[in-house]
C-alpha cells in the first residue's frame, strides 16, 4: 500500500501532475477540491457553506475536508494505494490525518509567486477530462483532447490568489516543515517546464518507493 499527498502553492501544478502520477503508479486520485466544486456547482447546503470560504481564497473548514477524505480512502479496490491532492494544508488537518499513516509528501516547490499568479490568471480547465491548459494556447476555449468547452475556475482571480498565497505561507509551509522532520518529503523544483517537473517527480518517487520499501 502506497499513501501519498501532494502539496504546493496555488498554480504549482498539483492537479496536472497528480493525475499522471495516479495513473502511472495505479493510485486512487483523491481531489478534495473536485468534491468541493461539485457541491458548489450543485448548490447543495454544504456547497453554499464551502463557497463562502473558497470564493475569497479561504480554506474550507478542516472537519469537512477530513470527512471527505475518510469517505474516499475507504474503497481502494483495484488500486495500489492513493494520492491526496492538497491535504493536509494546515496543522489542524495534519493532526486529524494521523490515522492515514501517510508514506510520502510530494512538495511542488515554487518561490517565484509572480510566475504562479500569471499561471493562475491564464489557466483554463476542461470540466470533462480535467486537462489543464491556458487561454494563450487555446483562445477558442475548446479542449484539444475531448472537444469540451474549457472553463476558468471561479476562484482564479488576483484577489483570491493573493489570499491563497498568504494562507499557503502561513498555514501550509509549517505542515511541510513538520513532514520534513519526519524525512518523508520529496522536494520537487516546480519552476521547470512541465515535462521536466514530471520527470523529476518520477525519478525521485521511484527511489523513495524503493528506499521506504513500499514496493
């Protein structure tokens, strides 16, 4: 069983790379954000509460996140483990996830926040196949993979990005430092080109799996 989480600042490439990692290593891809967006899109009571937080760049309350995660990790039939996209993002969540016995933390490290802001404001996502691309590359907003209409996330704006960066620095970086003390952080230079980032992830993850005897 392999149990990973992937963390990084907004725009660091978590969604793009986690999808490929999950496929290559036969891991269940658990995306808290997708569950959140589905609730918001369907205008459920829970979705309304979530929107109040996410629309201004605040984290969804930890108890909601943990409940979502617990429901997702119950059924791993057919998988060799799981990878959680963007959790835990604060110390409260880390403490609540003790029972998850995380094996490794993939950290997409970026220090150039101006570059991240540009990525975020230019980002488009396919609602069907989840492909992430850019306005400059596909100005017609048609997904090159499945033909669906590409969308910009409702929270991909400058004000929300600035709030999320502050939250990341104040809340998530301390979590990463704690995991570093445990010796389970796989640090990735996420300021490289997309393929170079993924190559580094696979190279370091393969070595980590062998070193920690997770094969």
